[in-house]
C-alpha cells in the first residue's frame, strides 16, 4: 500500500501569505489556494485503489502547523512520498512567473524523478510554464529537509504576478493542478482505477460500543442514524464494520496508552472495564471516514476528524487524552 503525505502550505492567518491587493482586491490567502488544490487531489484520488493518504496541514486552516510538525507526521506515517502545495510571490506586480517544483539540495534520483513527473504533468494540464529559467529547483526548505521520504514542494504560480494571479484564482486552474498531480502519481505508481459502481456505491458503517456502566454491548447503529453510547456512561470498547472494503481502528485507554489496531469485527478495540479517551479510524476504500466522540465530563461533542495518526491531536484521532468518551458517531463521505 503506497502512502502519500499531502500538505497545504501555511495557514489561513499566516502573515503576508496572500495575493497582491492591486491584483486581487480580496487579497486571497495562500492557504486558501493551497488547500483548494489539496482537497481536489484527495477527491480525485478516491477513484483509485492501492494508496493511503494523510494530510499534514490543519485542514481547517486555523493553525499554521510548523514544518517540524508536518515532517514528523509524514515520517511517523512512514509515507512513501511527500507533496507540498504552495503558491509563490516576489514579482511585486510585474509580469511572468509560472510554476516551479522544488526538492532538497542533495537528493537521490527517485526524488528527482518525482520532481520532474509532478512538474511536467501540472504544466501540461495548466499551461502555466512561465518564464523562470530554472523551474526545477533545489532549496534548503524545512519540509524537504526534515522529511525522510522523497519530497516535492510545488509553487503553483505567483500571487503578485499580473500574468499568474488572474489564472491561479480560478477554480478551473485549481482543478487542473490537482488533475496534473494525480495523473503523475497514478502513472508513476500504476494505480488501478476502481470499478465505477464501487466509486459511486453507498458505503455504510455499522458500529457499537461497550457500555462500562451497564457492563454490556449497546445496540448497533448505522451511519448517522443514531450515535453509539449513552451520555454519562463510560465507553470502553468499540466494534465496527463497513459494507464493502475494510475498516481499521484502535483506541486509547484513559490513563494508559494506545491499544493495537483491529480490523473489521475480527476483534473489538478496547478492554472491558477500561474507559477510552481517544479513537482512530481509517479504511482502505479511498473514501473519507468522518468520526466524532462525545466527552462525558464536558458533556459535548468534539468536531468530526478524518485522519489516522497518534501524533496529530488536531485531525489524527477523535478525543482528548484524559477525557472520557461516552458516545461515538461515524459516517463515510
């Protein structure tokens, strides 16, 4: 299974990272442009089998995750390739610009091949070659230096260029960049497209929890028809399965640690009589799993998350370490 780490550069409120006001009165933030492309890459890759994907940025844009955080997330995920989406600046209202692709200053041929594949594919799709004399470049960027796998940072045009800015603001351009990235990945890895009926087929998840107060398994629920659990009762274990494909999940025991991953209903995640405070879930279907937990002590639902990483407290798991979970709700997009 190929593992892809995908990162939308910066955050929504990172100072200075925006389009030039004289060219874009809205001063569109770079993260908005970066994230739009990343979201499209994720969506387009759902049509293929044979990969797992992790987002290394804060998908809400509210926090500008540090370079070290992003690299550590990708390294812990044991990603096979790291792709960082950015947009450039530095022309100051002049013309020209174009797309550039960066790798670290001292890389192997495998990384250079990824750089060339991504650049050529995106330029072929968008036509935004620009006037840069060296569009395939190397630099001592932290994302490229600290990641342990082949890594490419692509600058998708200039936010202060009279040539690029009107183009990069469009939905069509973002779609073409995503198409170019996906085509390069799919071609290089020879990924197989899913059968059309599998891509469009409804994917249901059925799940239940062990109620530590009543000392029994509560009834199964499906999707968002209901939630699993009873407010005020400790949840200790969870069972889950999906209508096709496989689901993998594990829980964190309050006051303890993460328990081993389980698959489908071959086992349950958790220990009887041990309340849980965090949950991680993923599937091999290419579809996004959305899961949320309710906290017993705080009597509130936390936001849905979609990731799968012990080290990502923002989107890698549902829960807050030290806070008891009493209910769970899940659906697959």
